[in-house]
C-alpha cells in the first residue's frame, strides 16, 4: 500500500499539540491520519496516534530533521525503535562557523516564538581544525542571538566535502560567526540563496556513459556491507547484456563529473506513469555530498524529458546513509518496506518518490 507522509510546518493546527508543533514533530499520514512525535528528553521521543504499521516510515522522516533523537517509544512507554546515539553538548554561538550567508527574517520571527532557553536550540555541527561548522539551523542561531542567548546545544554529525566550499565562501563574505549572518526579507532570501546554489553547482557536468566509463564503473569496489553494490566484470555484463551494457538501455545512463573527475552515474528509465532512477557514486567520493548533487541534476534532466512524471527509486532499508541522502534531496518514503530479489540477492527495500 502506498503511503504519503506530510510534515506540518505551521505552528497553529488544531489536530496537534502546541508543544509538538513547536518541535516540528507533527505529521499527517495519507492526508487524513495525524501522528505526533513528541520529544521528551535529550535523545528520546514518544509517538502518539498514527498507525503502527507506518511508524518506521514516520520516524525516518522525523530523524531527517532531528538526528539527535535516537530512542522512540509508543504511548505504553515500550521502546519501538533505537538508533546509534549522538552526544549533545553546549557550545557558545561565537565559536560556530556558519556554512550559510543569509537568514530569512520572517522565519526568525516565527522561530523566536517558541524558544524559551538555549536547550530549545539544537543544531548539527561538524568539527574541523578545532572549529565547529554549523550544517543547519542558521535561522535558529539568528533567533537565539536576537533573544539574547549566547550558547546553544549542538551534536556532531557528518557532511559532504562541498560544505567546505560553502564555508570558504562565507568567510570571503565576512561571515565568521552567526553574529555576521545577513538577514533579508523572505522574498529576497529565496532569490539570493538559490542563485548562489545554482552558480555553485555549475561545475557539475554530465553526458551519456562512454565505454571507458562503463569499464571503470565495473572496477569500482565497495567494502563492508556495501560490497553488495559491487558489479560483475565488464566482460560478464557485456555477455549477459546487463544494465548499462544492454544496447537497448545504454542511452538511459549518464556520467557525472566534477571538473574532470568522474564522480558517479545515474540510470533514468521512463516507465508508463513514472520515471525510475538508479544512482551509483564512485566509492572514492561516497558520503561527501555528491549523491545529492547527482540527484539534483537528475531531477532537472528527468523533468525536462518527462515533465509530468514523478521520479522514484528503491533503496535497501539498512542503508541509512543513502536514505538520508535521498531525503535531503527531496525524496520521501512511499509505503512500507518490501522484499524483492535482485542480481545481488534478496533484500528489503524502501520505495522513495519525488514529485
């Protein structure tokens, strides 16, 4: 059964408690079923309402915005889901290097209405050369400053290498702490920030896979659990006409480059009502933000070719790294996990879509 999960971003909604709305823990399942995830501790939350069979999907959506919450309980206080914990810590705002330049004035005013103390402000950061870089939460940081707070709560996580380019650009613009962030009206924010991102990603190019690139992909080797993504040899794939070595499908596959470096590839396959995509990233560049960039370009390509068809992909449920990447790229989990047989064996998968 298909499932639609909508996160409620408003702060007034009679279906949900004010506390949960302020925590951004309000969701609606299939347009009709309200579900609340209430944060009750530094790393704990309780699920209210919803439907039990959809709980895992809602939790995945929630953790995209609140990775520090790692224990989830039902209303009977039974632990139903647990993730690897993070370690929140207090940090002075002046010690944080932003990775963004602008903040939306309208959002700042909205955020200020539910901040009562520094513990209400929890942001993801990464540590680099003794300095903490904020990966998200710049609006919350700006609101904290306006309210007179000088510290917030943070937790360390990972980010792609592109974040360093954003930080370098911020420094060039004189933004060395959140106190330097430029506040702009909502309409201006949408223009200036999107304009920068468009310019930044212009160095990313793509073309139909060449034979040499196909040979290189077949030589890529992933390790650990990710070995399941290793392909057969080029010769075997050619004999069996598998994937990008199937003459009827080879034009669906595109290579992506950062400058002259081969980063990854994608399969864009038109179906009757949707477009299926499959993505592969060079193992040397995994977990560095390139997956999101490939997906952004793929979305643009697909919409130019098939403007009325949504995109979907399938990802193994254990691959949390990939699921987070797809969520950040605007995909959402559609339905419950399903089991299927692939060339790499049996597995449980999420179907994820982007309209």
